[in-house]
């Protein structure tokens, strides 16, 4: 299997072929996204700026540097585009909240972010390479 390979899937999603270590990293990152979304939502509900900022920082672009060496080459371009855009949206939470916290605007940002998550999960699934 070549790097960044995908295969057909029985459920219409693109099956990404990843090593176990890379799969575990991607899944842990997605769980981290969900934890960040919860922090941001809690910040909106409780009008707590610090939680929105923390949620944004936890999953922003700076975490990309922690990816296992060679993993990025094993991911299809469409998945990477969604992933980078999602990290950018988390960074945007921190930036806009610091500048001017507005719950309605933050909820709109959260809606955009969750649509990225849905698009990714609707499009891709992970399979382990042999």
C-alpha cells in the first residue's frame, strides 16, 4: 500500500489505511476535539471566556507539531484539508474570544466547527494496515 492510500468502503465512506500508531493518534486527536467542543460549549452556557479560550487552545494548530513522524504523508489530501481547517477554527475561538466575547458569535463558530466534524466523519473511516 502506498502512502496516503485509500480503498473503497462498503458504507460509501473513504477508508484510510493507517498504521495502528497513526490510527491511535488520529482517534485521540478527535477525542480531544470533542473535549474542546465541550469546554467551548460550557463557556458559552456559563458566559465563561476562559473556558472558550482554553477549548480553542487545546485543539488549535499548535498541536499539529505532535503528530507522529511520517503520519501526514499517510493521510489523503481531503482529510488533511478538513483537519487543518478544524485546527484553524479552534484557534479562531481563542482569538475572537480574547478580542470580544459574544455568545451568539461563538455559537455560530461552534456550528461551523461541528459541521467540519460531521463532514469528516461522513466522508472518512480508518482501517489499519496489515
